[in-house]
C-alpha cells in the first residue's frame, strides 16, 4: 500500500463486485485500503472504499483530476 498515493490510478478487479473493471483515482490511502473515485459526467464523483484484494494498480503517477468540491458538483 505504501507505493500508492493520492492521484494513483487503480482498476477494480473481480473481487469488487459491480465495480469490477472500473478505473478509479485514489483520493485517500488508508491502513485498510483506499478510498477512490470515478467522475460521472453531469453528476459528480462516485466514491468507493476498496481493500488491496479488490484492485490492481495501473499507475502511481498523479492524475490531474481530483474530487470536485460540493459546490462545484451542483
């Protein structure tokens, strides 16, 4: 987990249920896994919490896209 950082790009795997295949951006790295999000056009950000068994790391680089502030999403 220590190679992950905010902005890393991950993909949910078969252990993530309906989220399987979703490409996400890490918002927070936690002791139990990560909180990550995907941007939904015209709707805002959808967040999910994943354990290490539920995702694969695609990139440790920082994504330029970060969560929208609540007032921006409205």
